[in-house]
C-alpha cells in the first residue's frame, strides 16, 4: 500500500510552504481614516469653532480686551485676513476632501517620508490640532482676562501653539502633494499659507507679543 505523505511535507517538497489560512493574508495595517470620517469631523468641530466665537463675543465682559494690546487702528487691518484665512481653509478642505480622489488622501505624506496609505490619519491629526484648540481659544482668553491667574496664560498660549502646529502640518502635507504633482496640491498649499498668515503670524506671534500678560 502506498504511503501517504502529509500535505505539509508535500508543500515543502514542492517548494511552496503552506502556513495555513490564518497566515496567508497580509499583516493588518493601521486604521485608515476615510474621507467621510474627515468630512464629519470638520463639520462637527468646525461648527464648534464658529459657535465658540459667537458665544465668546456675546458674553465677554470687555470685547476690546480680546484684541490684547493691539489697538483698533491696527486691528481693523487684521480683520480682512481673518476672512482670508477662512477662505484658505475652505480651499484646502474642499480640494482634498471633495475634489480629489480617495487615493490622493491615502497617499498624503510628510516631505521626509513616503506614501504608505495612512495619509488620512496624518490629515486628521493636522485638522485636530488646528480646529480643537481654535474652538477653545476664545473661552480660554476670556477666562484669563476675568481671573488673571498665572497658569491661565499658559493655557491661552498653549492652545494657540497647538493651532499653529496643526497649520504647519497641513502646509507640510500640501507641500508634499505639490511636490508629487497631485492635482490640487498647489491650491492646498496656497490655502495653508493664507490660513497661516492669520493663525501663525497674527495670532500665534503678534497677538501673543502684544497681549499684556
């Protein structure tokens, strides 16, 4: 009677190692963030930014104090850049989440790295660092003005710095998209620059320097 060779040995003899169904699939990758999730995230937290500004201005005891040490003669020239920053963010948001293919989102990378399918996670991190602190900034500032504790100043500066970092990260992702000649990469880069004029230059640097801490 012919002896049966085990299938594992057969596969080894044939040069094709059989490792079982549980090892035949590729190793799991990190959770991929979809466009739909990012759209929902921006809808929720972007709305919170607008609500926080409307509510903050409505109940602030001294609205002019929110400008810190910036006189109105200068502030009136800064106001148009606020709208320009909003336009820049919307340009970036519309381009990457509505105009671009899903594969473009997945391929977003840092300038020093390569595309690995985790671009959605990188963009989520950048968006989160921008919009969540932005929703907290005005209330943190009002609380500091009303109470003037030493530690409250660190909260105000901290949320502004986080927003600046988020803006920079958005710019880095846009720069890589522009380098890779991705359609819309130039618009994303322009949008992050317009946003950065307000967030980084006027809020993160100039407002902090002029505020009477």
